């Protein structure tokens, strides 16, 4: 189940390493998952390769490989939700977590 829509089927997961600078100026390393969801990403060309039976026909394998490589090249880690982070930090300070 897709964590974004809570309905769609996750067809692929790409783990992307990334770094950011914390408030102290130190570099922090992390890994983010980028998901390909049958519902959320229905317009992505990769989705057309996954018919209801969940398989890819051999003649379509080269095109699928090209589309997956394009998807990988364009994938970016999700941006943090500053409001959610602030809310969670406030809850932690209150002792609610």
C-alpha cells in the first residue's frame, strides 16, 4: 500500500542517499525512499508496463528499462514538511511523544 494515497500499489522503490546541513552547520547524511505508485503516479510512462496481471511481456522489456532509467534519473528525495517537523518537535518538547 502506498503511504501517500493509502490505496495504490507500490510498483518500485528507489533508495536515494542525500545530505543536508543542520542548524549547527554540520553535514547530515540520510537515505530517502522514492516510490512509484500505480495510483499516485498513474501518468508516469513506467506505469503502462504493469498490466493487471503484474508482468511485463518480453517485447516490452527494453522500453520498460529505458522508462525506468528515466524515472531513476528524475527521482529526487521528498522535501521535508516543515510544518509536520515543527508540530512533531513541539509535541516532543511537551512530552507528548
